[in-house]
């Protein structure tokens, strides 16, 4: 495939720009610095953008209708190199998990979850995570760094290459920022990656096809409602401050009331219901009392609930709720009139399911962009 991670491998030369960090207008600006008129820069940017993001052609030598002189200039200034695939695992249920190696050696995970002929791609936004949610495998890995825009975009491109997903009938229909990391703690790079994903001359993911999942970073939820405007999922996992604080330390900083207020504002701005994620943990948050508290909380803003069966990982310290408890909890919410779905875990056999992603990258820097 044109986006092969092997392209230009071993070429350590320093470039002025990485292509996958550029928004469309930035690409145009760079091209105009190659002595092109504004009109020509615009036309060439459009051609290159379509090659890369519509056709999956990632090697400038294959930009067939561009003048050779321009291709050579582009090749010296703009880096089209890719991250590489370190490992790939396919689950019995069709879920695929890739372990990608970044150019700095860090490892991240990306998961494709099929639903029939199409599916959802779950991308990472950080290496590791600061938030240390007690039930989450990623949370046991110390934060290493925020991903750059290019590292987020390349997860999508490599997954499309792997799935041979460059025809009009897209396999990857939805993108969720639910892999490793808290996307709203990498706000600027996530925001820019979404601008690139949304571009109609390229990958063309509409805002309703992209979901950002947050553990509840209240100020950034409010910023995202104005600046990012995709669907929003909130990892709620408990209906009271007391329980939530035990399993999600972030709740000590941002209490449920403030979180729900920010969700209400987000829903008002974007005219979309908020997805609430709720992983059922035995004897922790799966009681009748919790279901009733949750019903009350859901009455406060437009939302739908996604119940998730807990995926056990080595050393987790939690157990999944019993089948009876899961269906009792589900039925209680459903009978109250709220929208609720029960997500069957996919990719369980390859640790590719929600809250199971973890790599062995070491902490190399405490300084993050945001
Ligand atoms: S659930 Fe999300 S926010 Fe919490 S530790 Fe895991 S990756 Fe981080």
C-alpha cells in the first residue's frame, strides 16, 4: 500500500514540516513558499491533499500529475514518513488491535471494532494517561507524552491501509478518541487532528462520526463545546461523588454537579445527546441504589447510557458484575424511559477492549503541551 510504514524507512534527515501535522491551509501556505502563485499553490495543495487523504497515496513520487521539480522540492522540505506497525492482533470476533511504534520509539495502540461491513476505529491521544482510573489498564501506565497531531492522523491512515479502506464504501465509519489517554488533556493536537479528519476534500469524517471521550475535564468540555464540536462521551462510571471518587480520582477535582452542568451546556451547543459510559463493576456501582441515582442524574440533561461489561485484565482488582446484575441494572434504566444500550465487549481475547489498552513505553518527559 502507498501508506506503507516501510516507506523511506531509515531516512533520518531533518524536515521543516511533517505532512500529517498540516491543516489544508497550512499546506497551501507551505506550497506558496515554493515560488508558486496563490492560484497554483491552491491547485497543488488540493491535488496533494486528495492523493494522501482520498486515495491513500503517501509517497510524493507517486503524485503523478505534479511537476517533477515540485515533487523534489516537497520531498526535501516535507516529511511523509510514517510510524510503523510493531504488532498486530486479530480477535476471533473481527476486532483488530495494532501496536504502533512512534518515531521516538514510544508505543501506542489503535483498535478497529467491526460492526458488519463497517466499523469504528478507536485512536489513542496520549502515550499512557495521568488520570489513573482504578478499573483501567491504561491508567496503570504512567503518562509519557501527548501525541502530536501527525501521530493521531497516522493511526487512521495506517488502519485504512491495513483494512484496504480507500474506496468510496468506507469501512471505518466512525472514529472514537477512546484509546490510550485523556483527549482533552491534549486539546490542541486533538482539535487539529479533528480539523484534518473533517476536511471534505480528504478523509471526510463528519462531526457526528467523531466522538471524543473524556473522564470529565470540566473546563475543557466547555472549550470543546465551542471549538471541537464533535459527539462527546463521558466516562461516568458512578452516579455519586462518593463512589466515583473511589474509582476515578479526577472526581476529586471536578465533582459530578460541575460535570453534569458542563455536559448540559455541551449538549445545548451541539444539539446532540451526550453518551455516558458506565462500566459495571461487581458490588461497586451495580446496585439498585446506583441505578436509581443514575436515573435521577440522567434526567438533568439530554444523554444516552452505554453500559459496558468489565473486561478483566491481569491485576485489575475488580470483578465484572454477574449476568443477572447486568440485566437487572439495564432493565431498571430502560423502564425509566432513558435510552440505554449494553455493549458486549469485543476484542476481549486480545486485550483490545475498553480500558484494556496498555503499552510498555517508559516515562521520558513530564512536560506536556497543555
Ligand atoms: S479510563 Fe481513560 S481517563 Fe481513565 S485512566 Fe483509562 S485512559 Fe485514562
